[in-house]
């Protein structure tokens, strides 16, 4: 047989067309798998978030059992002492961090370790992890420049809103329910920051008048405090009253004071670790929602909201954790936020 008559032998490699077909198939498979992987990751993150809320609610109950009242959202007014998140530390296996605190002194007077140590259970993994600190900056609580760029435009005169009073600290993705904007007296000008707030966790009552604002009182102690709310104060029923929820922080405002994303342990502003829900404050519609709340101040720092699609998770006063759809109407939200308003809830399920 001549050389020209030998049978043709195909090389062992792939042709260009075959390679392109294989690559296309792989791309299609990846395209099909990625959404499934993302759903699995979000389901795991949502479950972790539920567990965090459960842990926080149990710690609040244990604190109540220990001292006889619910923790105040912040110990006192003016420059800000510790918050409810400091007070529950021994009940979430953070006793060592709690011992770093001098509860009698302001947040700004604490050590860096006390202010900046992260607590993993304070963070929802759908939003972020315990990696960064808040931005230390001066701000005005009534700033209403729209759309917000989070750089303070109208810095207020109060020292408690200054950078010096709010050094950088660890943060939280959860907030106590202080009620609705109007409070128990239906104050249209707002009462959520006062003793007439109608949530289960509200501002405390110090044993002495809160020292005047300013760095000069950093070493002035508040000897003790109490709270006006107890579990028996929740006459609407513990299974139908919010205790703690995911706090809304617009994606563009993470770590910024004006968005209410200041230090978790800093009691200078209720919005750092407290939120309201009701007629003026619907649930946020997603991570990029920068719709203002109506009336008062703290326009971007009052709502509850999450990074989970379509829902926001809450721990109720009975310790249960439930997802509430973002579309729930504000009348029902107001009823869920009040501890003793005798309102009927019609649209939770």
C-alpha cells in the first residue's frame, strides 16, 4: 500500500468547534447553578439572622429576670451612657466584654476595647460581618437634605451629636422596638425618644438627672438607673408585640451616623440601637430604600428593615422569631409596636 493510501488518523485533541461547545455547556451549567447557590447562601444567612434574634430576645428575658425590668434602650439622655446592648452582654456569653465597661460613665469615656469589640450575634450575615467600625462624625439629627449623601450638611448645636462624643465603635444590625413615632400620648410631634414612648424597650430613668452635655462631664457618673417597662407592662400580649427587629440602614449609609448606624453601645441617640414602626414609619422596602420617614427628625434612622428579600425579621416579646412582609400596612405595624394600645392586629399572617 502506498503512503497516499494509508487511512487518515484523527489527532487526539479537540477541534475548535468542540471546545466552543464544551465552554458553552459549562457556561450554561454555571448560569443554572449560581442562582441556586445564592439561594442556599441566603437561606443560611436568614437562618443565622433568626438565631441571632432568638439569642437577643432570650438575653433580654434573662436580664429582666435578673433585675426585674426590661433593659432601657439607653440608660439616660443627653450625651449618652450605655445602651441595652451593653446591659445584655453577660446574658449572651460576653461577660468579659461587659467587665470592660464602667456602666456609670458615658460611652465616650469608655476604653477603646469596650467601645470597639465586635459581637458576632449583633450582625446579620446578609448585610455584613463584624469587621468595620462606625464613622466618628458630627451630625444633625434633623438633617433633611435629599437625597442623602451622609456627609453632614446641617450639624446641630448639641454636643451629643458631635464626633468627640461619638468615637468609632462596633455596630449592630438589630434594634430594640421603642414603639411608634407618637408614643402613648399620640404626640404628633413625636415621643419615641422619651418616657412616653410606647414600646417595650424605651429610655431609662437614671437615679440622678443626666449630667449636662459636654466633655467636662465625661467623668461624672450616674450611680444607678431603672426602667419603666416590664414584661407585665405588655398588656397587648407578648406574642403580638415586637421586641427586637432588623434595623434599616440604606446600603449607601452603612456606618454613618445620619443613617442611625452609629456605635451599638452608644446611647447618645436612640436611633443607634432603637427603631419605631407605625403610621410615619413603614418597613423599608429593601437595602437601597432612602425614603424619608415623616415628621420629627431622624428621617433616615427610624425604620426597621432588612437585606432579606421581601421580609424583615422580628423577635416578639414572647421570644418567638417571625418574618414580617415589607408590605404590611402601617396601621398594623403601629399595633405591633405598641405594648399596651389595645389595637387589634388584622394583617400579620
